[in-house]
C-alpha cells in the first residue's frame, strides 16, 4: 500500500500536468490522460481488494506494543531540548543516543503526549474544516468543491 500510494500520486501528476499548458478546448494531447486514469482505477481496485482480504485479520498485541516502547523513542525529544539550550544538533543527537538507556520503559504519561489530533485513528474533522473555512471562497472560485466544508 505504501508503494502503491506513490504510484497513484505519479498518475495524479500526469493528470495535472498533461493538460496544464494546453489551449482551451479539445486537444489531442488529452488522450495521454486515459492511461493514467485507467491505471489509477485498476490499481485502486486491486488495493481495495487486498485491503478487504488483509485488514479483517489484523490484530494488535497491545502488551507487546507497549513493551516495544523503549527509551530510544525519546531520543529526538532529548536532542531537541539540548538544541533549545544551545547545543548544536549534531552534538545533541549523539549525546541523546548515548543517554537512551536511562529508563527501561517509557512512562505512560509520556506516551500519552504523543496522542494528538491528526494521528491515525484521531482525525479531528471539525478542526480540519475550521482551518479550511477561510479558503472555501478561493476553492469554489478555482473550480473546486461546491459545498464548503
């Protein structure tokens, strides 16, 4: 799925760039967009079929996931704290890597700070719509969605 995303993004770029410099009206270059559309539709159909077969069987072992949260998860945060205090990042990064063994397990309250809106499973649709609202008029004028969101 990760690789397919990039393939679909490439097809999107084909669809956006082929007609970009064409004069108005029909032009024969538009026939080049058919392959991108068909490839995208077929690839997406295959991906959806794969997800339908794989996703129902996925289970998460929360205990193992929690045990995997070792102190190295905090190394970047430690390095950034040192950078704020004036340490060059390269030195801070190396020092944080050596310090990673200070705690055997990351405390639960620290892990909870990583649960922010926008992470998988925590989409805040209302906040997204609120941030987009100032752009609604521009989106409509540019030929985007007719229904502000």
